[in-house]
C-alpha cells in the first residue's frame, strides 16, 4: 500500500497489480536515491542521507540510524529521529541488543547480516534487558541490515517503528536494497574524501618545503628530506610536521 509521502508499502491486499505498482515506485525511488547519495559532498553527508532516506522511503519507519561498534563501544554514526541515539546508547551500556550484535558480529567477520523484531512487546530471549528498556523508549518493532563497503564493515543500518508489527518479512528486501545503494555511495564518498585529503596533504607539504627553502636556502630535495627526517625521528605524520612549519611561520609573521 502506497501512502502519501511514502514511496513503498508492503501490504499486498491480494492484488498482484498493486504489488507491481508499489515495487515500480520503489525502484524509481531507489534510482533517485542513488543520484541523491552520490551528490553528497562528504561521508557524513552520505550517512545522514541514508538514514533520512530510510524514514522517507519505508512505510512504517519512524526513525533510522547507523550504528557502529568500535573496540566494543557503540558509536552512532548517523541518526534520523530522537529514539536512535537513545537506543544506541542503551545497547552500548548493556552490551546487548539487535543493532549492537549485528554491528559487532559483522566487524568480526561472522554472524547474521540482517535482523528483524516484529513485535518488541513479545519476549526476546536474546536481548531481555534491552527489550524491556526499548519498550519504555516507545519502540514497537525494529529491523536492521549490515552496511559495508567492499571488504570493510561500516556498521548496521537500523529502522525503528513505534508500532508493533510494522515491519514484515518483505522489509528485509527493502533493507538490503537500501544498504546496497548506500554501500556504493559510501565507497564513492570515501574515495573522494581520500583524494581530497591527499590533495590537502600535498599542498601542506609543498608550502612547508617552500618555507624551509626560503628560510634556510635549501633545495627542494633537501627541504623534503628535512621534513621526512623530523617525521621519522619523532614518529609524527609528515602532514603534521608540515603543518607545524606553516604554523610557526604564521606566528613569526
């Protein structure tokens, strides 16, 4: 069932043509999403758009977020909806919960890559403490899917609904489709960030070399060797050494 403001719904209503229309609309929304994600100017912008798109595109989804587990600690990478950060914090404190487990196990290279809790008011043997607390947060149902780029696990894309039973089995397909589009966009965004970082590093080093060449009458090779030697001796990144040279020059000006 397609509702106003929602690109896809999952109630078949016993009519095949309705399902076809819904999936066609969802496919069109996915195509638009791909363009929107690739248009983002940063990794954070891409993550935020992924979370916002999940709320916008999936019927019944009231909030969405991206959770990562780093060194056993839950980290909210993006949140669309107040309940996301509260849920992530709760799972981190308890070291228990579906999103936490999905992200943690994925980081280890094993375990499930999707989960779904149709009704969190029902007993949840795997996460008893979290389920009890989640009900107090107003969560009725949840679903999540592993989000990764190439061979690196990025975290879990998690969808929340205030209503129990909001997410059916078909929602897993929607989650995978969202995650697949997101993975492509994240890989692209990370590549752009790496290129921009490399360009900034090259510029900083070049400027620092120019300062040394002017101040100490060094050749280009000699100036670079000075920076490299300081970097190696003090175990400091070359870019940071260059930045210190630039900062000292600015302070003396």
